[in-house]
């Protein structure tokens, strides 16, 4: 089975491709999309007229929630999976936000927008870019002055202190963040492995069944030692 189809199945029960609950996603989006304490960004835009980019957006769950909560926002999503982008378009039509979102079938690493964004979302995208610092280097080119980036990445060991130190050394300042709870980590792992296992049973697919078992075993073996941190960042 090709990688994109596997990803579609694995995230069919958890469209947000990170161990974050609905409440956490809502809180992080509100922090990012309302800008600074005065309700705007440094370039003068506000949640009534700002632009939001999500890279490696999949079915664009972050963007759809942002557009629904903030009627003045406009959004752009970039992903390499055409089927997930089609699902995002269908969802946007149902939510009545299709006119405010543009979805691009493209490798995010090659994305060159004509104008910057007040918010850039890249939660779960660090692997595509080869790490958080490489992702942030690209985000810096997309972000308007005073804009906000939201990125998330896994960590191992006791905490994300090493990752945060790397991010701050690169010139970024965390203004908020979230360390996923064990409940969120478990829910995400069960959703992914469970969706694959159920699909394998329904389609009598031994390859997918083996993949589900492999991922479940690896998760349970490392449970409690790995984590995930999401950072809301501004440039220094």
C-alpha cells in the first residue's frame, strides 16, 4: 500500500495529525488567530482580515476550524495528497467557508506565496522538512512581521527542553505552548493503530494488519517515554 493511502486510513478517526484534543486545538488556534493582546498583529492585520497558512494540511482540520471561528480570516493549505485535499474542499463547502480557502496540491517545501501570512500552522510537518529548525526556516519566509507560527514536534526523554532551546537559539520566542498529556498521546495512538487494524479486517489485508500491529507494539513499548510539544512562536 502506498504511503498516502496508509496516512489517509490512519488518520480517518483523528484528522488532526498530532496528539492534540479538540479542546487543545481550539485553544491554540484562538491564541494564534487573535494575534497580540490588542487583537491584532504587528503589521496591522487582525482576525477580521488576516491570512492563515497550513503546510502539510491533509484534510485541513486546523484551517476549517479557524475559518469557522473567525469569519474574516482567509486561508491557504498545502499538501501532496490530492484525495485529502478534495475532502477538505468538500468539508469547506459544507461549512460555508469554501470562498475563503485556497488549497494547493504541492510539496510544501516548494511553496512560494505571493504575499506573507499573519499565521503559519505547521503542527506535525517537521518530518517533511527534516526537523523543526528547517521547518521554521521556511516559516520565516512565509510569515508577516509580527506574525505567529504554531509548530509541533515529538520529543524523547523527560521533556522538550532541548527542542525549546534550539528554537529560541534560532531566534524564535515561545509565547504559548502545550505539552500533550498521556491521555492525548494514547488517544492519538489508538486512533491511528485502530483505524489501520479495522481497515485490515474489513479488507482482509495482511500487510495493513501487520503494519497496525507493528505500530501498536512500538507505541506500547515506548509509552510514557516519548512526548509531543506544540509551540506558539513569534520571531525575536
